[in-house]
C-alpha cells in the first residue's frame, strides 16, 4: 500500500476505512495481538474521521495515519 499508489488510490476512491499492518510477514498470532491492543484506537478513529482513510497498525498497537483525513 505504501509503495503502490494505484492500490492506495483504489482504497481511497472506494471510500473505505482501512487499517493495514505496516510490518510485513507477521504471523497470524502476532496480528491478533496487535489488533487486540489497537482496537480502542481503531474505534476512536472510526468514530472521529469520515472515510476514506488509511491507518497503519504498528507492532506496539499504535495506529498512524497514512492518508489525508477529514475531521467530522
């Protein structure tokens, strides 16, 4: 997503709320743990920002905006 502008444009054009893993090749168990920690932040982002938006999920459970966001 970060290196493929066409994919980024498609996600934004579809007006979605996307959360992607920044780190590649994570095991499923690790992804689950990251989502568990990040879930409250993800819900706040969903409540606060209108689509489209893209956030990355960091290994420490933080989320980082990687697209332009529109405040509600």
